C-alpha cells in the first residue's frame, strides 16, 4: 500500500502492545496458581490497544481513556461491521480498574478469565482483518 511511514509505525506499535497484552493474559493463566485478575486486566488492555491501532491508522484522535464503549464507538464510525463484536467487548472495560486495588470482594473464576481472553483475541483479530497487511506486527 505504501502509506505514511509514521502512521504505519504508530499503528504497528499499538498492535505490538495489544499482542503483548494478549500474551501476558495467556501467561498469567499458565501461572501456578493462575493470576486471574491480572489476566483480565491484560484482556482489557489488548482490546483497547487494538481499537486504538485502528483509530491511529485512520488518523482519528482519541482521548486517553480505558472506556471501550467510547473507543469502540469511534471504531464503529470507521467500520460499522465492528459494532456487534465491540458491543460484546464493552464489558471488558471494568477490568482496567476492577481488581487492581485491595478491597474488591468479588472473586474471579477461571471461566471468566478464559472467556475474556477469547474475546480479547477476537477483538485483536477483528481489528487486524480491517487493516492492511503491512500493519501486521
């Protein structure tokens, strides 16, 4: 495609970070015992960074926010076919802060973490499909 090298580098950087968060979530699950809360955090981060990669590629500014509803809404403006996937991913938003500090009484289940990983992976793959191959990290 031969696009703007800076735009390409910035987009790729977001995708690399998203991939690293996805890998971290999987690694957290393999720990003994599994680090479920950390895995959930990395799932939210992977989805957020993949979405921000799409916005970067399309040269759309975005706020520094972890709100996947807001970021996802901007992505849907670019590609409305993302709406069902990003709507399903919106609940990952709470993992940006939930369980990050002491005092959360709720326990995380392994199933919840595995579902979050699958969803974050689906978001990352869905975004990659909508970007030119030259962006693949």
